[in-house]
C-alpha cells in the first residue's frame, strides 16, 4: 500500500510526481441500487486491472429501502479498497455526493453514478489528463440519445437559461461524472451552503478543466430515481443558488409596465375629453386585473423560493447524517467538513 500524504487544506499545486503514485477515490451515491452495485464494482475492477495508481471506492448508501445496504456491506467486508457510508435516511443525490466527497481520501476524487451510465472506461483517460496537469476532467456527453425527447429538450432549455443568467457557466453536456484534484476537492468542501447544486459548486470553484466526450449508455439495470417533479425542483435549486436574476427581473418588468400604463392613461384621458365618457371596458378591465394578479403572485412565489432557501441556510442543519461507516481505516478526526 502506498502511503499518501494527508492533504493540507487549500494546498498549493502538487508536483507532477505526486500525481504519479496516486490514490484515486471513486465516490458513488446509491439509492435503491440493489441491482447495480455488484455490476458496478465488477466493472471498476475490470477497467482498473493493472492500473498504475491505487484506488478506493467510497459508496454512499442514501437511505436505500431495498437490500443495497446489505450488498454494500458484503462488498466492504470482502474488499479492503471499499468503504461504505450509510446515511441515516434518504438525503438526495446531492447530499450523498457531498458526504462521499467529504470522506474521500484520494489525491484525486472521481464522482460517478453507480448505474454504469457513467462508463468506468473513462477513468483511465481522466487520470491521464489529470497527470497532464488538468485539475478537473469532466465527461461530456456526445449525445443524449438514451434520454427521452422531453428530458433532452428540458435539459437543453435549463442549461441555456442557466448559463445566461448565472455568474458561472456549466458546460451544457456535462453531468456530475468528473475527476477533481485534491485542491479542487478541498475548495468544494469549504463551500458551506446547505443547498447543494453540485454541478454548480464544482464549476464555481474553477481551476483548469477539460472535457472528454463519450456517449451515454442506458442504465445497466433498475430505474431512474428522478421524476419530472424532482428534476423541476433540482432546476429551481440551480437557478436560486447561482443567480439573483429571477428576483431582480420584476423591477424592470414593473418599470416597463408602469411606463406603458402611464401612456395608456394619457390616451384614456384624451379619449374621454374628446369623445366623452366611454363606459364599455368590462372585458379589458377583467383581463388587466387577472393578468396583474397572476404576475404579482408569480413574483411573490419567486420571492418565496428564495426565502425558503434562505430559511434552510440560516437553520444550518447538517447536509447529511452518517449512521455508520463500514470498512476502510479509521476516520481522520477532521475528515468530515459538512456534518
Ligand atoms: N441517487 C442517490 N439518491 C437519490 C437519488 C439518486 O444517491 O435520492 C443516486 C443513484 O443511486 C445513482 C445516481 O444518484 O447512482 C443517479 O441517479 P439516476 O441514475 O436515477 O439518475 P439519472 O441517471 O436518471 O439522471
Ligand atoms: Mg442514471
């Protein structure tokens, strides 16, 4: 076993030699993945046979209700390179990823789904690019043919809008699957927010990045855990975490409408003076009242989205709770940052 220097917080750029004898952590969140965890572990083994770096796998059981936990426990008991963090309930993928990244010990950390939609074959390319000097290597989907047309369309709208209104840019075709150098990981760990839109947080941290394109396969087994409603809330988390444009747009909208209303008021005054009092107007009045009633409700609703998230932030509850850690050497006392 190679001894790995304990990373210091916000360390300086590592030398190329440090990347030669490296420990790579693979972080995989699992929620009801009983059908895929063993396939995943085997696939990683196949791909990494004879690799010139050490590897540890950190599985995070995100409150699974099937036998994922038992399967992961068996894996951890059988293999020295597997560690399992069992969360006390389902906290969601972003929180599970946070837990995994917080507890990873590698010189570089790879986050990936356990359903083999993030092909393990890319790991060697990731490490190669990392050794070339890149701090972040992400997988860029060449196509999304395995997604439904509706998911492709909504994802594309989301990324376009997100990149327009937020201060950071996230590549349209990148998911979470990526390798991050230890320096990057330490900075990600230092971000204190409760609302974990990980893709945004990874991008916010910056550093020298490169994408490797791949075509996204189907899920190896099981079903997606994200329905439309979850994705919608995920998108709201993304917007509210990285942009205040939805809040500020109402100032401009209101100003424009006030200006137009003033002009219209002038028109009415002149019409009344020239042509006399004109009583009909029920339909237009009703339309205007309904329109502004709804616009106000939408703007209050958007305020509410931000206030709810502010509330969650000020409560400062932990992002996740770990029930048990199985396998691996004992935890370093300062390992978790976010619990
Ligand atoms: N996942 C999780 N917690 C959740 C939902 C999902 O840890 O609450 C994990 C899941 O086990 C998988 C990854 O997140 O490893 C991606 O989930 P999924 O494949 O369902 O998403 P999709 O690929 O359909 O976007
Ligand atoms: Mg998947």
